[in-house]
C-alpha cells in the first residue's frame, strides 16, 4: 500500500510538471466600471470679517479655500441667501468672490456656478 501511495504521488508530480511545461500565454482584456467619487474639503466653516466700517470695502485674502477632488468632470455651483439681522436685511450681492490670486471679483447672486471642470483630478478655489 505504501508503494502505491508513493507511485501515485510521483504520477501527480509528473503530471503537474508536464502541465506546467505546456502552459500558454494569452492576453486578457479586463473592463472596470469605476464608481464616481467626489471629495470636497473646505478650509474653514466660517470667516471672521473683523471690524467693518459701513460703505468701506474690505478684502480678506485666502478667507476660505474649497478643494474638489473627483474622478469625473464636475460643476461647482452654490446657493446663498440674503443676510437678515433683526429688522435689517442685506443682499448677498454685497459679498464678492475671486479665485485666489486672480483679483477678478464677482458679486454673489442667490445661486450660480463657479465653474464647470471638464477634467478629472483636483481643483482648488
């Protein structure tokens, strides 16, 4: 019985070696459907305007930055409401935004689109 076991083991080993000797190489095509991913990071939840004088513009450089990472193209839009404090109301249009370093300020509206980014990757505003 012991001889039969050794003989079977030798046959299995020989068969495995001969199978490996006749293995083929082939190209394999793989298709993957990646799920959309969007990550938004905001540098601060609030902006400190400090002391303000009526009718005197104030620029706060790098007040807030928003970084968007995506593996798909995206449109970066916003909605905003007017300020109400007690009996006073102020239009959101008194605030302006600009891409860092551009110096081109645009008044906010109650809704709008900052940019449609046609690429994948990272974009900071």
